[in-house]
C-alpha cells in the first residue's frame, strides 16, 4: 500500500467527518471535546518544567538573606541597605515579610519594587492586599500595621497567590546584632546547597508521573471511538459502492484523525483559557503566573504528533473484530469470546520488569527509570486490557431481576466492550491512586520524625531577643484569650572569660532565669525562694558547668545568641550555690548550667538575657494561635514563634505529596468532564432505542434505573479490578523500596469511594439530558 493511497483515504474520511450532516458534526465535536480535555492536561504537564524553572529563577533573583557566618557583609554605603527577615504564618498560610532601610539613595532595589517604602509604609503582593482588605484579615492587619502604598510586581513573587510584603523602617541600626538583620549591596546569587533526593523519593516521583498521565492517555483513546456504532453503519454504505474492507478501515481512521486534529485545536483553546484562569487559583499552597505556563516545545511537539497517531492506531485496532459488509455491520451476532492469555501477559511482563529491583531500597543506587516506567505502565495497562474480558465474563452470567435490571443487563451483554471503555479511565486512575497511597503510607515513617516537644505541657513557644523585659511580655501572653498558662524563662550564657576578648571563654554554660514555678519545669528543686541559685546535675557529662560551679568564682554573663559581645557583666558564683537534678523541660531537652531566680541576676545583665516563653493553649478558642503571634510581635517585632507538633515531615517528601495532590486534582477534573462527555455520547447513540421503549409504554423511572445499572455494574467491576491491580503495584513498590508490606485498607476504600463518587456525580448530571431523550418524538427522522 503506497503513501498516496493512504493519504487519499484519510482525506476522504476527514471530509466525511465534517460533511456528514448534523450527526457527523455532533460526533466530531464530542470526539474533539474529549480529546481536547486530555490534550489540555498534557500541555499543562509539558509546561511544568518551565513553571518550576521560572519559580526558581525569581526565588534566586530575590534572595536577600546571606549566611551570617559564611559571607562577609558589605560596609555601609550609598548603595547598601539593611534588611530584616520577618516571615510569619497566618491561618496556616506562610507570609514572607521584610523590613527594609536603605543606607543611601542608590540602594539596590529588590525585584518587583520601583522604590522602597518609607518608614511605616509597605508594598504588598496582590494576594496579601486582597487578604488584608477582607474580613478574614482582621487579625493580620493588627500584626502588620503598616500603610499599604503599592504592590509588588510579578518579578518579586514566586507565585500569583503568594503572600509577601516589604515594609519601611528607620531603626534597624539598633538591631544589627540580631541574626535576622543583614546588610546587602545586591539581591540574588546566594548559593544554596541542595540536598540530593534519595532513590526512593525519585522512584516515587516517577511513579506519580506515570500514574497521573496514564488515565489521560486512556481517556484520549476512548474519546476517538465516540460514536463508533453509527460510524460503522455509515461505512457499510461505502462497501455498497465498491470500497474494500481495508479502504473502509482507512477512511474510518481518517474520521478519527479529523476529530483528533480538531481535538488538538480544542485542547490548545482549553489550555489557553485555563492558563488565564490559573493566576487566581491556589492548590495546596502552590500558585503560578499565567506567563509561566509555557509548554516545553519538544514535549508539546510530541503531544501534537502522538495524539493523531494514537487516534489512527486505536481506530484500526478497534475495527479488527468488526465485519463491515455492504448490507450492514456484523456486530449483533454472537462475538467470539475474548482471549485472556495476552491480557494477562501485560501485567506479568510489567512485574518481570520491576522484579530485578526488589529489595534495592535507598542504599543500592538509583532505580532503573526505564524499567520502572515500563513496568508501571504495563501493570496499569493491564487494567485496560483485563477489564473488557472481566466485564464480559461477569455480565454474561447475570440473569433475572426487575425490568430495569434486565434492560441494563441485556444492553451490557450486547455491548460490554463500550461499557468497559467508559470506565477504563477511572479504573486506571483508581489503581494508580491505590498503589501510590500504599507507597506513601509505607514510606511515610522514613520521612517523618517524632519531635521532642511535650504537647501536654505546651503547644507553642516564643523566643524574644535580648533586652526585652520578661514580665510585661508574660502579662501580654497571659491576657490573650485561650492562653491557659505561660512559663517564662530568661536565657543567657556564663563563661570564665569575657566575650570581648578575641579568644572568648574556655568554659561556657547556659543560665536560665525564672520564678520558682518556671524553674521547677526544668529541674527537681529541693526547695526554692527568690534569690536562690542552682547548678544543674545532668545525665550527660557537663564538664563546663562542673568547672564554673565553684562558689566565689567570677564569671562573665552574656546573651547566648550574640555571644555577649555588646556586654560584659561580671557575676560571682554565690556561696549558697545549691545543686538540683535536671529534668526534661516542655521543649524535651535536659538543660545544663545554672538556674537563677530573678533577684539573683545582676541588674546590668538584664539586657543580655533573651526570653523563652512556653504557652499552654485552649485550642478550642478561635484564632488563639494568631492572637499569640500578634501579642508576640507587639512585644518585639523580631520575636520567633513555633507551633509545636508531635511529628515533622521531610520538606522534599511534603513537596512530592503536594505535587501529587495538585496533579490528582487536575486528573479528577479531567475524569469527571470526560466521563460526562462519554455518557452524553452513549445516550445520543441510544436515542431511538429509548424513544421506542417510551413509545411502547416503558416508564421513565424504569429507563432511568436501567441507565443507572448500566453505569453501576461496569464501575463496580472496574473498581474491583483496579483495587486488585493497585494493591499488587503498591506491594511491588514497597518491596522495591525495602519497606515492610502492609495494606492500608482505609486508603484503598477511600480511593475506590472517590472513583465511585465521581461516576455517581457524572451519572446524576446526565439524568436531565436522559429525560429529554426519553420522548416518543425521538423516533422521527428525516
């Protein structure tokens, strides 16, 4: 067969698609919409590299906080500025905050700014401005009381919904010793050593990509077969005028190709519409600018070539078992039973590809990505291959019941293949989701560490820089609604030499100052009165405290954060020094050094003592954590707050999980939209049959139930098969990562439930058009 004849037949099929009257146009449009939805998601996927690159470039360009201990800061000049890092959190949303004070008129500008705000003013991101102006931002306005005078440009933000601000200041010189303040002569260029992802996380990323893209491919393959029965009946007319079967197949492929090409156009339009809307959307804390969504040219070209090619191949493959004769389509005769052996071959080959990596874990090098991709693809493809056989085998054995049930079963027995196709995509998506949930649950403990915090004693901690009196801050916290208890400790350091000397002290110990109630939280005190001083006995070898805890010895006090370089306060260890056994405090640490009651501390040393506050909260009180943050920043703008949790997760693991959730959300939207288009197409195919049944007196309720059963039975079988394949793939991934095998049935049931819920919602949305189709005048034809 020469290329010219192929091209001629494909062109003829394309003309039939667009000149076949109303029916032809409807079929082409349905195909184009179905393919277009898949193409839009594929284009979105091809744009991910450019999105990540753009976010990284903007993040690097605005880098403004050098390592205080690894880089020499510039001297004050006309082109330098002081900048302070004041990041905060509001209702679990991170807010990037900076205080800026230019040293001169030529101070380098931060990306996204046209000029620096004056003291008391600030420029904010559009999303933060929106939040501050809303009722939800009332408490945040108290925390960031500056006047809004402008907005940050796109070049200064990593995402369209990022919350960020730059506020002007005129007193940062007073805080030069604070670790949050730095002097800069430029932005960007800060080198950050990125930790290499371990092989298990790389494996997880690869599986996530395959599991998310596989349903898209299945939906595109199903979309090009919309209206297949009516198309085949039209092709019978071609046989009557002299076309042979091969030419007929090529013409059918041409029709599918036309729909796929139109689908590329629709997909591009859908992508552009979604691209403009994406700027106002935030998923799992991630937002992007529309301009960042630029598909990678090579990947976009692959999509443009692969989709039409797949349309032709799928059509030719589908017609291999259909006999199109001049007098009709031989489809109603009993077809040959589907063969099982080659369908089982796909998942078995997939398992064989993954088997060599069993037990490899993270210690034996990277997993072979080609084998991983191929093995996972074949396992998930096994769902699409096995489901038609499984549906046919089950529905062939179904029998009696009510009228609605019998109508549904008979329809499934006559066209089990189309029923399986309609749920193939959801089955593949559920299988991938179950495997990923098992994998996530299995390896989660490897990326989760238990914190040392005692949440029964406190749920938040606040650190106040040196120089702020503790008593007024304690009163502020105690007055916050929802704060049950405040434990306040002053923290500093004691050394045997002054920090003003170049060498510094040889022996150094921590000191903690507080009332007797606060000190009892860190040590088992025999008795306690104001004026007492204790040396702590610890379970570890604290040689420094032993060397310093000698009555009559003169020590030098300073702030543990800034090494006391601003102060040199002498203190003599009292003769009445007592010993106490250290216990773990609310922070989960066993302190060493000295404990002092307030009157035992020299008055001059107050400015060298920073504050640590441990707060017990009534978390049933609305916004109690936000009120604590407001009180802390009102006491000192450089206060640091920590919300305690029982466990902490790896940031890379959390990032992969967020990516999965974002991708899963997009795939679920595609699933719902594609299933709805597929359902409408099937109803259109059955228009005359439904009208005939109504004309013969069949109740609409009966027909509606039969359509529901026709959807429910394949879905139930698809979810059952998806659960088996998903569990198998999940166990394989756990074996590969050398993780103990365990089945999290709650995850399996939740994933299956989500899939069933999507199908149920689509079925409910298709009921109004179904009721419109169930009218006797649907038998009228032209």
